[in-house]
């Protein structure tokens, strides 16, 4: 072969390689575009009604697809607002013929670890997204947005609404209970370190503003540094709701006031060392004697002192019928890391750059609707947030059991049905009053409220003859009858189709 022939051959060979590489690249782009096209076909923008949700983009991360959406909702004054959420899923799961269970992380944006955990358990995940719009005040408009986000997820055709799991920590734990009182039927609720009593909670924050040092100059050491970060939130709450902490408003905002409407299987996690959502709200059982020498003299956390002469003088466990409750206590293993002031990010327990200890499966009972799991850490320390120790407890067996289980007949009771019928009728009987004396709006767009209630009742009735019979019996006894004197499932199906 001559030199020219060799050069021509090499050029042709390289051109062929470039051509093949270009074909492969174009093929990869095509496949990616088709995949994204398939994803956007699964979740699309809504149109034609008030509250229609808009898809902003569809992306992939670590084997998961996720869709970012903008969700319109009605605020506490009835004004139209917007929030954002993300829906995470595995492609093969949503393409299956079976409807799928969904984990709803409420109030706070779910962490990457939480999203991956539930997706690997065969669920999709919906969570608030604080990209452009942040809604963080737990019992303000965050309640309204959480409702709108859940209603949207329940409208997705591949979602099994009756097997939804709601979950969250702290403010999210509170929101889990709040949302569990509104929606039906559900799989289960996982409420970690919640505040179930806002008469106590508000008084606790206000009475300890001085002891925590929340208004000391930034360069001054705070006596209770983590509590000092959140104590000013009580002042914000008083600009929104009634100023009188003995009023019905603060009891109405508290899960202890609507335990009868929380009918799904519920796991509550509490810790004896919690300085933010204290064990005193959860149970009257005594686990420790506070070392007063470690705390300011004016620090107060006693339930009776903070809720004197109010309806709020009640713990969560005492507000639950005894036959429905199981309480489980986990002693602290000897090798757990105890947090100190030298640990970074003291407020965010999950942010510690530490090797997690061995996972502990939380004990629970299938026979009881409510399971309260208490981490016995001993007495709280003045500088901690929710936990004295770095725990690694899991709700995996609880969630795995209920994400595939049909709703029990007992999920519907008179109190739950009353709330559902009030939502359908557009007038709620138990609502908090705003600072201007007007009731806070807790309803979404009328058509969407009605659709969610009707489909929920149909899902329950279609579970089995006992469920159907219980619905008819409770409706007949109800004083509120928006569907006529007698409930007919055929008419209810037609109504759902029209909505």
C-alpha cells in the first residue's frame, strides 16, 4: 500500500469511527428523549378547572424519575396561592398494571435518603419542594398546601389512594396527624417527634423565650441554644391566629382535639430527651427527674403549669381510647453517640456526619390502631434539639405491612364521616380563628374537595360488603346528608364521573 493509500485509509477509518460515534450519540439522545417523553406522558399538566396543577419539568436522578409541579391552593383568607412539589417514582413501577402506594412527606421537603428508602420499598414519593416557593409555618398556610398536594397525588390515575402513607418529623410529624384527620381511606401515618398540643406548645415557647436567650445578641451564648432558634416562632403565630391562648383556636389546631378523626393505623415516635416537642405532651408517664442545675431557673416544661384551666391540659396518650393504644419503650443502647455542643448542626440531627448506629426496628402492634414508640434517652440536656442521642430507628416493617393492606372497616366512624361530608358541603364546623376574628379557610377549590371526598367514599365502599354496609349505616345516622336522604353508590359513581 502506497503512502497516499495508507493516509486515505486512515482518514476513512477515522471518519467511519466518527460516523459510528455520532450515530450512537444520536441514538442515546433519542432514547433519552423517548424516556422523558414517556415520563411526561405518565404525569401531565391539568387543565380546565380551578386548581389545575402544572408540570414544570421532568428529570432523572440516581435511577429515579421525578416531576416538579406547581400546585395552586386556597390560603387561609381564601386567596389563591401557589406551592411546588416533586413526585418521585421508578418508571417500571408506574407502568405496571397495578395501582401503587405512595409515601407523602408532608410540610418539610423529604431528604434524598427518605425518598430513596420508600422508592426502594416499592412506593412512589410526593414531597413539598422549596425551590422557588417556601411554605414552612406548620399550622398556617402549610396545612392548606399540604392538603392540595395530597389531593393532586390522589388524582393521579396510577396511585392507590387507599394505601397512601403520610409521614414527617417535628413540624412534619404534626402535619402528618393533621392530614390524617382530613383524608380517607389511608394506608397509615408515621408521625415522628410531633407537637400534638398547641396550647402547651405555644405556652412552652412563649414562657421560655427569656430562659432560652432567644433575644440575646447574636454574639452572646444562649442558655438553651436550639430552643432559642424556634422560640420566636410563637410571636409569628400570634400575628396570624387569636392572641388568647385559652381560646378554642389553639385547641382546634391541636391533634389531641381531633384524635377521633384520625382513624388510619398510626405510629408516633417520641423521645424523652426532646427539648422542642417534649415528652410531657405525649404521656404523663415519668421517665426522668430534670436536673434543674443544668437549666435556667425560669425554664418551665410542666404540662399542668403551661395549660392550666384550658382544654389543653391533656396528653396525647390520654386523648386516645385505651383499647386502641399500644405504648412501646426503647431503652438507649450503651454505644449510642450523645450529642454535645461541639457537634455541628445541632438542630438537624440527620445532618451529623457520623456513622449511623445499628438500625433498630420500632416495635408495634397489629392489633392496635395507635402505636406510640418512646425512645428512653433519660433527661433532656439544655443544648439539644429533638434527641439526646444519635438514633437509627426504622418504621420499615410498619410501612411494609400497611402499604399493601386494605383499609379496615373501622377506618370510617361518625366523626370521620362528618368531616368528609362537611368538606363536600364546603363548611367546616371545627376551624381556628384568625387574628382578625374570621375563621381560617381550610378548604381547597370546591370541585377538588368534592371529588376527593366522593372518590374516597367509593374506594372505601368498594373494599368489601362490610365496608359498604358501614358507610350506608353511618350516613343514615348522619345529620348532614349532601347526597340525599339515602346514599346510593350508583349515584355516587355518576357524581364522581361528573366531577
